[in-house]
């Protein structure tokens, strides 16, 4: 992976918010490759060719619902982490077709080089009462992986924009654990109820707040798509292009995973479901009207995002 030029120098014994953000991103990227064989195969090809991945953004899904157990509802469970790390809201994207809202967060210190986060919230109130009850049944058991010490450390990080090395090393694995499923094993009946109305909420039921996908920023997403298709890999049929024409995205289909559910008697039943996936994006340069300078378009597009989300919509 390319490392931001900002991180070429450091202060002994001190970890800046940019360094900790980059470390978290790299850990989450590595975790996704462990769960996504197709993404791992592509990354192995990149390494063999002597190149590196430009990690553009990672995406996760949340549920904006008052019954999330010990977790704050929706993206609040993650803005409390992202803001101390130096991230700020970069755009809001209504995903009305799937009854969600997406928001992107870019890093203040190196927005073009440190991967963004695309955090989406599902709105259960826009679905049926039976769906809402299934949501409560699934996420109501959520635990909060952030310890009181971690919360205090994040407050210190937000205040000082850095932490002592020992504290940063202790905090990092706690932050990584936040990007996982925090609720108990779902009942199969609840999963099937969710699946009838929202493939996205059904995905959350099995995968929780794990990285839904990680994205490589490439020079020509069309060429990459053609090359991956020629290799027989399950890539999306068409590239999504933003309204501006400057942001182009495609992705592999989600790799299947086997997850455990509870049947009506409380016994274990296993079922193959969509897991996470790997995405590709090309971002064009444009002239910023406010400054008159050229800049990389770090925005997203609601239509693109909705299309990409379908990678986990397998029945």
C-alpha cells in the first residue's frame, strides 16, 4: 500500500492522529483481504507486478435506530472515533432507493492520501413494523467495544492531535474491534424478514459494522475492469459514473461466507450469505472554483453508491 508522504518523518515516542488513522486503515484493509479471497487475489497480482494499492476509502454500514443495545445509534458509533483521528464530514448522500443515508469523511491532514471513510446509515422507520421488530431483535444485543480508557484516550487525541506511543499502540486494537459485528447470533427468522425488504439490513445482521468494502484508486477503472473480467473474476458488469463524470467506480461481487443463525429451537443452522467485497475507483482532477487550483475530486455520488451496494444483494 502507498503510504502518505506526510508520514515520512516522525517524532520519537509520539503518534500523530494522521499516523494512527493510517495504521487503523491498514489494519482494516488487511482484515478485509482475509475475508475477501477475490480482493486478496487482485492484491497479490498488484504485488507481483511491483506496484502498490492506493487505498481510497473503506465503507461500513450502520443502523440509525434507538434500540442498538450499548452502541450509539447509526454513524454516531463511528464519528466518535473518526473525529479524534482527524476526519471531518466531506459530503452527504441520500440513498433513497435503499432507504439509507451515506456520508463521507476525509482526513484534514492529508485528504488525498489517507483513505476516506464512507459511513452509511439505514433508516428502519422507513420499513414495515415487522421489519422494525426484526431490526430490534438483531441489533438490540449490541455491545460497545470502546472501553472508558479508550474514550478518554480519544478525547486526548482530539485535544492534542497526538498520543504517546504506548497509548496509541494500546488504543489501536480496540479501535479495530469496533469495525466488527457487535450483536449476538441472529435468529434465522429475523434474517429472512430483513432480507425480504432490505438486502443491506440483512447484510448488517450477519456482518455488523465490518468493512463492507475497501477500494483501490486506479488510473483507469475501465481497463482494470476489463482485465479482471478476462481473468474470470466476478466483476460488476458496468462501471458506475457520477453525474459530474469525474468519479468512476466498479467492484467485484461480494465473496460468499458461511454464517451461523439460530433456528426456532435455539439450535445452530448455517447458511451461505454475501460477505464483503473489493472495489475500484478512478478520480479525475478538476479546477476548484473557490481557489482556482486543480484538485482531486474526493466526492462520491448517490447513484454510484447505490449501484455499488448491490454487490452484496445476492439472495
